[in-house]
C-alpha cells in the first residue's frame, strides 16, 4: 500500500529525461516510483490529461517579512507559490531588517517551516544593510541557510566592492546575483527610455543602464574567476553579453522573468503603474532577444521577481508608483506560451523552472528522482481562466495581467507527498 | 450634468483631439476675446457651474487665467494650492481629488508634476470633468490652444508654417503638445537644443532637430522660446552655465533678424530675460508674448464652456 498514487498523467522530469504517460507514487513523503504502478494506494489522484512534473522553483522572490508584512508575509507568499505550482522559493534579502545577519535568515526559514507549504531558501545580503560598502558575513549566512548572495533591488554599484564580493564569494563557492543597473544612468526613470517615455514625458531608464553594469561585471568575473548570475535580464545587449561570456567559458548565468518575455513597454502607454518594474518592460526587439536567449540556453532559468506592493504605493501615478509586480501565480501559464509557440519543448520549459535553478543553487529539489522529496506540480496545460487580481493568494494585487485570459492552470501541488493545493484551494 | 460640447468629456491633452475639436475650441475662444475687452466683462454662460482650480505646482498665469475665465463666465471658481511632499505625492493627490470631487464641482482643473495625473484620476472620479493644466513633462493643452488662437490672429492659417521651438524640450509639456498638434494640424516643428535637453526618440514625431540655433533660423515663421529652468543646470548637468546657454540658444536681436521680417516670437512664460530671450526681443514688435496671455483667458473660457456649458439634463 503506497501513500499517494498519481495515475496516468504525462510525467515530465527533465532531470531524468522522462517524458511519458505513466504513474508516480509516493511513500513517506518521498518519490517511491515512476512507471507502471501495481497495487493499492491510500490516496489516488487521476492525472489523465494533466502534466505531472517536479514542484516548480522560483529563485527570485520578494516576500516582505520581516518588516513590511502588509505587502506580503511568508504565509501569504507561500500560499501564492503553491497556487502557482511552486514548491521552492528563494527570497531576496531586502526585508526590514535585511538578511545581512544569520539571525534573520534563520528566522525566515523557521517561519516558512511553520507555515509548511513550500521550501524557502533565503538569499543573503552581499553587503551589510545592502549599502554596497562592507561585505556581510557570507560564510555565517551560508551556514544559517542562505543559498546565494545578492543586494537585489540595489545593484552592487561600487566596482571595488563588487570585485571583493566576487573574490570572497568564489573562495567559498558561493554565487553572487546582481541586480544589474547603473543607477547614475537610470536615476529618476520610471519606464524604459524610448519612444514611449518620450511621448509620455516620463523619465526613462535606458537599456545602457543594464548593459554597462553587466559589461563591468563580466570583466570583474573574468578577473576574479567567480560565479556571477544576472537577475531578471531584460535587454538585447545584456543577453548578447551573457551569451558571449558563456562562450568564452566564464561562469556567468542568468534568469528571465515572465513579464520580460511576454510584455513590452506598450503596457505603460496608458500610464499603467501595474506594468512598472525594474528593469522596466522593454521594446519588442529586447523581448525577442530574451526569448532567443531562453531558446538557445543562454538564459537557463525562469524566475518571477515576485514583488508585491500595497495598492497605495501603486495608486499615485506612473512616475511615483513603486517598482515591481507579483508573479508567483502567473509564472506557469505565461511561461507555457513559450511551449505553445514552439520555442521550447515542455521538458526544457519545465527544466528552467525546476532542475536548472536547483542545480545552480545545489539544491536537491526540482526532480522526481526516486528517494527525493515528493514535491510535485500537476497542471492542465490547456485550461483557460481569467485572472482576477482580487482572487490572488498573494497580498499584492499589482499585476498587469488582471482581466486577461490565462492558458494553463495548476490543479494540484504536493509538498513532501502532502497535497497542499487542490483546484483553487489551499489545503 | 451639462452635456459636453464637441464630444469632449475631459481635456487631458492635445493627443486624442481631432482637428475639428481643436478648431472648434480655438474658434470659440476667438469669440470670447470680445467679452474680455468690454468694460463689463461678464457673461452668464456658466452660471451655476462650479469650477475648482487644483494646483500642485506653482503657477501665476495659468491659474489666474483659468480663474478669470471662469469668473467672466459667471462660474463659481475656487482656487486650491496644494503642496506636494517629495515622496508620497500620490496618496495626497488621489485623496484630495476625491474629496473635492465629492463636493460636486463640474470641472476640476489640475496641475501636477506627475505625468498622466488626469488619466490616473479619471479612473476614480466619475462625475467630474477634468482639465489638464500641465502634468509633468507630458502635456499642456490649453497653452497650445492659446498659441493657436494667437497665431490665427497674427499669421492666419498655421498649415504649412514652421515653428521652431528652442530650449529644454526634455522637460517641456508645451513642446510635446505642440509636436502632437503639428501632426494634427499640418504645421512643421523644428527643435533646437543640445542633446542633453532632448528626449531620446523625439525625431519619431517627424520633426527636424537642430543643435545649432543659427542653422534653424532660415525658413522659420514662429520662434517659440522655452523657459530654461536653472535648477537643471546643477542637478542634471544639462548645460554648463546660463552664460553659455544664452550664447548658444538665447534669442537675441541678431538671430531674430536672421530669421526674417515675417518671423514672430512666442514664449509660454514666465521668461528668464537674458537667458533664453534677450530683453529687446521680448519687448519688440515681433513678440506675441502678451497677446498669448490675453488669448489664454479666452481659450480657457472656451475649454470650460465645452466641458460644462452645454444644456443641462436633469
């Protein structure tokens, strides 16, 4: 007698090159088998017509606890994650206080365990107070559970500090994630600099703000032989630089957010603050370059940059509104467009949201290998639904997809063999 | 509520207006000039209408112009100067606007430093017509209607004429509104500024761009000088000194002569004498600057009439 049996789904486990219609069964919270099951099960899920894959991973998430729990807390963020089929999230350190101290890292992990819906892996601060001046105690943070380091939200702007951060982190095989933005070029900007910012009279952020920071960082990566990861890549020039760095053999990786491959700056033509984020939505040619990067593997990861805000911080006109949109609950349906458009196979697409980030961060998740934790996402790739921001599990309702039809919906999410989300309900 | 005229529910900008709507507003403004020159400057057109001037940025001429326009048409005009805090402008803005709208005015006239303020507020205010009196660097429609009325009086049809706009195009709502109007009405715009004062994709409007003022003079019918905000100098490194700016981009008598005898001078005010415009040019026979101010009242009377002067359905 097995605990949970998932029958007759299209099982896709990119880490093990599995893509076939079969069963998955779970015992003691672990994957016990993938194939043809014979016998009885305590709980059976009929996955006919559905896709069964590893629970998804989103390595770029902002939860606002501690400090700004009215925007999001670990519980609401965890609920949003599993509703989106995501069982592992990496949370950025710009909490209040920020995660530059082991105590905060441990507190966040403990709170996520208490909530018990998904795995939470904090990303520690590169610098104390995210000020970009003095390094944080990375070894200490790592021991407390931090899986990588970033000052996200802020770039590590000082070239000397960045060099030291790369040298120090790579001495211990840690990963540095950069929010690549040369603030001297983007200061005061709210949207992409271009024809739309010209027409709206809103200060723009040129792609060069992103591109020149990445150019500097790639040189420093060459100098330090470190591992450098570009967060939320958004420009054509940035994708090209990362591609060239990889071809050269440098340890440079990157991720793309769904909004950067699904939307363009046209979204802000009507001053829509729910389409404002940093880096901003760019032009069609940038969007296509991001898609090409995803297709050819330059961009190995899809991550949301989930950034919940209170509506008061968005309801004040485009140039005053806070940067960021929520993404946990829309990642999968938006990403599925890449498969529907024939850009990525279903297996390659799922890899970018499961085993690829897990491998990068050396986490055991993102696979259905026998003996691994039974974190599973079961979704209907064709189910259509209309996104209503009021129905989101996240406290943040700041999404540009409100009112739009999504194709693809999570039906079940399992964490350690327990069904935590089933057809619209958190269990 | 009164029925709007010319199909105008709000006046957000020149963008979105048709040639007919622009011409109707200008022509109606033309008819109001007469009232302003009478000894008894009052008409009953807007009796019983309430108009609120809500200004979040300092303004003398635009606010006064709207106030006089409303009062001469017998509307009840209330002026509010709201101060903005540096960061959380928005909450104050929306709350203030909703509070005022709850008092049931017919028209809210708004000036704010944030582009798109009227578009943003319109989603929350159902029964109030909004007039944009300047929103950041976005649009300033009544200034353009004013200029068009002044030009109608001085050069006749503007179609095919060349307007050369000089100065801080980047931060200018007047320049943007003219660029849009030029495409609707068929006049040509030349922009003159250093690259530091030009928005990135401004050529997409179909205008000509010059960095050398002298090269842009020939063939110009209207020299339109923009106010230089000296704070741009230190904050943004946009130009090194007012002295050098005046030399490169200031309108002096020599340049005015080079443009030719037919060329007229405009400025939306307030002027920095000796910076973008020399005193003898500002005070010359070619200057339409005070006429612009005079016509501003008439055009704003037209805008208010269009939005709240129609027949009332009860």
